[in-house]
């Protein structure tokens, strides 16, 4: 059996043990990212997993799923009737206290009613935390896909450096970046564990638009083209000495990479260059402590302490409305943001196999805004930088 297929089988076996350990009779999974994680197909399906068995019920695209899924053909069925699906895996009346898991964070009320009806008295419980905890640690195949996503991001950086100039719009610049990323393998979409996610293709902002923070994204978001999607590039025309933030992530083979870089149209103001260099030094300080066993809370507390020592107390992770981001990074994988969150309230620790985005910015109340974000792999010996575009304020 190929190594990657063994890895997928191990994922299902690990989840089956979690179900058994928590007294859950089985799980009904419907979220495409979770189904892809366990089966290697994203065709519309229900994946039912019991401690002793699993079956993929394909609602549409059965012939495709047969070719893609790393399950035996006997474990794949063409079926969309939820009552029949449940009866196949959980026949007869419910046993006393019998529990069935589902991704309750994504289950709508109408869908939940249908599921509850089909479960015939079985109790519905949430298994999303177990799935996300398992997905938090990446194997070699997943990390390889993320490396490809980082390479796609770098293609976008090269395009930005070649076309950025006074006289073009933010939108034109974003289109050039996105086109280069697509040619380099970017899927052209992003996934976030939310039922109403709005981001456009990714933040890009210049000049005063650097201070725009949309309520839909708690980050430097850009002004967007309209209030219908209030993030990303606008039609603002770039001018000499403008600072420009490009924070357009990529998704390759289902896995995401995240990178933010600052650019200047022509010569950058000296204060902006100093801020950018200070922010990079702060990021490097944090990265040296990002190793297995490190406490996330201690990591964030130290970042805030070091920022204050570097003279960034009033500007580090601040936004134009005076609020401050409560995190300095997040996990990456099948979704653009997933556990763990690098927040001061975090009670977890870093583990080998985590892929993290370290996301730092500085916004002066009456000055400049700069940002630096990189994708990192937590290895046995420390943090490995996966993004490799120059980590400086780039003058074009």
C-alpha cells in the first residue's frame, strides 16, 4: 500500500479511537475539508465513521470519488438519502444513551432537523474539536503541499515587484499578483470554518487604506471595491512613496500558505524602513522560541514584552479604532485559519508538526503602518520558515 494511502488510513483509525475513548457510537461528517482530510476526495458526501467501520456515501460525483478516495470500493456508495445512510450504519432503534457525532459548528438548523430525524432518537454531539485537534498536526504529504503553496505566494511577490509603480491601481496590482499565483498552482479559493466567510482574494492596501480594518476580518483588510465585500484592493491609484501591503494567501492541493510583505513605490520613508526592520527583529526574536513544548501564552506574553522594549508599546498589533489584536498568529492547513490560535489566552503548547502563520503588524497613531507575516513549520529542532520572499520593506 502506498505510504500516502497508509497515512490516510491512520487518520481514520486515530479518529475511530477518539470515538471509542469518548463513548461515541459513530460520526456523521459532511464538511468538505474534513471529508477530504480522511478520504482524499472533496466530492459532496457524507462520511460515516464507527469505531469498527467507515463508509463514504457520495451524494454527487460518485464516479469521481471512486477514482480519488483512498478507501476500498466496497466502502464507497452512491447515496444521498440521509435516512437510508443512517440506517445502513446505525440500523434499528437507538440504544440507551447512544451518541452520534457531527460538525455542530457548521450544522445549520434545517440540516440539524433532518439529521436528528434520521438518527431516530440518538443524541447528536459535537466532534469538530476532536477533528481540528487531529488536523492540527501535519504529516509529510501535507507539509509538502504547504511548501508548494509558499512557492505560489513567492510567484505573486515576483509579479508585484515587476509591475508595482505609480499610476496603477491597487486592483491592477492585486490582479497581477493573483494571476501569477494561479499560474503557479494556487486553487483560486480559500477555506475557513465559517458559514459566511468574506475576504475577497486577500488583503491588499496602500497609503490610508492600510488603516482599514473590516469587522469581517480582524486584521489589516484593505478598503475593498464596495461595502458588499469590504476587504481587499480598491481602485485607489498608487503614488510615489506609497507604502503597499500585499497579504494575498494561496491554496495548493487543498492546503494554505500565508505571507504578508510591505512594498514602497520608489523610495520608502526612512521611518517606515526603520519600523519594518524593527518588526522583523521582533519576529525573529519570537521565532527562536517557537519550538515543541513552548507555551503559547508565554510566547505571546514575551512578544508583547519585547515589543514594548523595542518602543512599539503604543503601536504593536493596534488598529485605527484603537483596539488591539488579541493574537499574533494562527494555525494553517486545510483552512486559512485553524487551531491553534497564538493568543494570550491560549492554554496549549506548540507541538512538532504544527504549521503556523506568525502575523505581526505595527500601526502608529500618527505615522506609518507595516506588517510582516510568515508561514512556519514547527520541527523537532525549532521553527522552519516556509515562506521565502525577502522579509524587508521592498522598494520598487
